[in-house]
C-alpha cells in the first residue's frame, strides 16, 4: 500500500503535465500559493550549492539545472522514478551529457554507485506519503552517495501548520487527496529532526510556506572514522 502511494507521487508526471509544470508550479503556485518565488529565491539557492559533481533527485522538467549556468565540465546525474521526468530533464540539458538513473529514492542505490559533491532534492519530500520519519529513507539513501565534504540541499512545501493562504489551502487539500502531495503533517521541526538524525551540520530556513535546507557531514561517516 505504502509502495503504491510512493509510486503515485511520481505517476502524475505525464508528458502533458510536464509541459505545464514550469508555468503552473514554478510560476503561478510558487509565487501565489507557496509565496516562495522561483527566480528570486529557489534558483539562487540552487546556484549557491550546486557543484561540478552533482546529482539531482526528483528532476521534474530539469528547470534548475537548465537555468543555473553551471561551470563547464560539470558532471550531472539525474535520478527519478518516472521516465517522463528523466526524458524531459535530459532533453533540456542534453549539452551537459547527463547520466540518468530510473530509481525509487526510498530504496538504496546499488552498492558501489559513484558519489557526488552535491545532491539536490527540490520539491520531492512533500510529494511522498507519511510524516518525516516515514520519508527518512530518502535522506539515508542520499547521504550514502555524498562525498565526505558533500552537501545535500533542497526545498519542500510545509504542511497545514504553515498557515497557508486560501489558494494554498485549496491546492493542499486537492493534492493531498489525490496523493500528489503527502505533506499535511510536515513541519519545520520534523524536517530538522530528520536531517539532524543523519547529518552533523544542518541549516534550515523558511521562505513563505517552503523550507529550504542544507545538510553536511553525514553522521554515519563520523561514527565510522572514530
Ligand atoms: C514536484 S516534482 C519536482 C521537480 C523539480 N525538482 C522541481 O523542484 O521543480 C517531483 C519529482 O520527483 C519525482 N519522484 C516522486 N517520487 C519519487 C521517488 N520515490 N523516487 C524518485 N523520484 C520521485 C517525480 O517523478 C517528479 O519528477
């Protein structure tokens, strides 16, 4: 059942939905519902943390990679459960020759898979069902793929406690009912606790109804090196 709900969070991204995605989600919804504009807040945050050895998890249309003006020679890996999303993002950044992995990030990546200096996780956590403890596998699986100095950074729309406006409440109710979102009980405290269970150095701030986070120094590496 839980597995089916996770798949549901990716299944919505058909080629048609992806054609409308940037306009509706990154344009209208981010500005008017979630109060966290894409070009002035989320894109600069992405640009600040992306490195030359980067993996994007939950790629959507590949908007951030396509607009980030990456350094030449940047190696990009795209990971998504949905093949349509992988195709859309890959087509958009074809010139970077990205590697694509079709994979459910709730499951560990194959052992021996390469590591990255930065991994982005934008707008995926709020799509997954359950509370942050149930979503923790995402972070556990990602931290295994980070180099020792690597950074996980991302953004996620907060739940009902965030005091959404009328437009936001309407979208939240509809998306949670349809299984497109699973974020009703997502809070800043829950996100912080989940990240701090896995990383020594966590930074979170809220912009509008969105939490923006960075996490470094995976806790497991410290326990291994002691
Ligand atoms: C809301 S879109 C976010 C797109 C982009 N990162 C952005 O911020 O605009 C969520 C993406 O996560 C993918 N996704 C959902 N559940 C997933 C899972 N369990 N594993 C990997 N990808 C998943 C979806 O297919 C979709 O491409």
